[in-house]
C-alpha cells in the first residue's frame, strides 16, 4: 500500500509539471514580436573636443608681505574689498630687540663724535687759508724769483751776462710762479676736501639717527613711506587675509620669504588653468578656442582662448597630464567668477556646423566599416554602409550614405543586434 501511494504522488507531480510547461510554451508563442522604433538623421553642429579639468584663477595674484617684523596691530581692509595701489592694508606694531636698540644708539654717538671732529678740522683749515699761512712760503720764494729775473734782465741788456745765463734765471722764475699758483689751488682744494668730509660725517649721523628711529617707531621723519604700514602694491581685490590682529609676522629678506599679510589680485583678468590627458595634448595648439563650464555657475559657459601648453607632463594616478592655460575672454556683467572655482574646459579640436548626423548608438561598427540599418518596410531593416566624419561622443557626422529623409533603426533594444546576423527584422 505504501508503494502504491508513492506511485500515485509521483504521477500527480508529473501531470502538474507537464501542465506548467505546456502553459509556459503557449504564452511564449502568443507573445507579440519585438517592435523596433525608427529615427531620422538630424541637421546639427558636431564638435570634436578634448576635456580639461582645472580651476579659475586670476592672471596676476600678489602676496603682500611686511618690511618689518612685529605684531599685526590693525587691519584696514576685509576680504573681498577693492583696493588701489598704495592703499593701506595693515599696521604692524614693532617689538624691537634691546640689543639692536643699544647698537643703534652707539652708532649714533660714534657718528656724532666723527662729525664734531670733521667740523673742527674744517674750521682750522679755513683759518689757515684765510691767513694764507699755507701759501706764504711759496709767495716769498716767488717774490725773490721776480726780483732776480728783473736784475738779470738788466744785466743781459747791459751785456754783462749771456742770454743762456739769463734763460736759467727766467726758467727758475717760471717754476717759482707755478709753485705759488699751485699752492693757492691746493689750499682751496684742501678746504673743499674737509667740507666734503664734514658732509659725509653729517650724512652718517643722519643715517644712524634714522636707523634708531626706524627701530623704535617703524618710520623716519624724512621718509614718505612708513615701513610698519603695509600698503597694496597693485590695484585689485583682496582675495585673502591669512593673518588676524595680534598675529606675529616676519619681514621679507634675503633669508626669509616673510609672512603674507594679504593677497591681492586683478579679478578683471582671469584665466582657466587645468590639465589634459597625454592622448589629447598632441592635438592642441595655442590660439584654439575653449568653452569653459564652471560648476558653481549653472546654465552659463565662458569663451576662452588657449595661451599655454606645458612642455612637460606630470604623472597623476597612473596617467600623464599636461598643464594648459587659457585666457577667459567673455564674462557677462552680471556674473562674478571667484578665484578657485573648479571648472571644465572643452577644447574644440574640430567643428562641423549644420551637418547630417546620427546618434552614436545607432551606428554598427565592423572593422573599418560603418553601417546603419535602413527601414525597408514594417519591421524590416537592411544594413547600409555609410561614411562618417567627426564625433562628439553622442552624435556622429554622416558624410555620405543617408540623408534626413532616411529612417534608421533605433538601436536601444538588447535584441537589436539580431539584424546584424540575419539581415532583416
């Protein structure tokens, strides 16, 4: 009885399974055939382009740094403010070293002593020159030579001495005269020399006093620019103020770059700076147009002109990238581009305006040959070879083979490839 029950159960299961299979195949046979859609080629612009990723930057961006070290006492501007060349940005409170102050004071006293000494020496030389003490000896010798020349000239006229002997006395007279004239010039030059020396000592004292005043106050009384007042060196917008009031700053010098107090840039002259893949860089040339898209500015593109292509690539994440720079030539008046905006630039490699084109998805590629499927009847399609031009990745230019009156299969269904095998739908 037990075996009989098992046989009956198995028979019932097989009957049920057979019914299910019959129903499945019946549904399959009664399913409607695939309906393919047709589309027509379009007349449109096709752009072949390379994409560069980067950011918007001002062409000229200046870091303003202090001339003295100290603490930021006052900030006169805020980020985003427009400034002009020479406008005050910040004031630095000096914290001078006592060692430097003492050294500067010593230099002032030393320079004052040297100037006093030069004043005394100049006064002494002027007194000598006024009394002719330094030329008296030459004058006495010259006076004697005058008398000797006159006496010997008379002797020559009387025939007592020869002309040769007279010429010897005349030559001595000319020599004594020259020595006298030179002594007067030398005396005057000596006075001028001591006067010049006094001027030098006076300038040394003024320089020492100015240096001491600079260390104490950050400025000198004769200076038009206060060294502890930081001013803008260009016209532009303040992009960044990396310090706050109370922050310590270091002056720029030969051994230190110094602390940036502010960054100022001309925001009316912007560039796109980005990188392109090595596969595209060989197709680029300076002067090519670019279309820049900024993520933060929706529904707006900006025209640009390629200016620079780096001669050296940099490896990033396994690929080699080349830097490019392009001048942004068209910014609407109602749009403000901020420095640092991330952006993409489409470099127009080739452009075809108003040409017959089809979507890339509807083209069949077989080696170097391209096909589309042309509609011949209701759900009947035939492969037709076409010649294609440039592609933007979405649309491809059709050079020959079809026109806008043709109907081609829209290849969106996974079974669309069946036509490739049997040649009809």
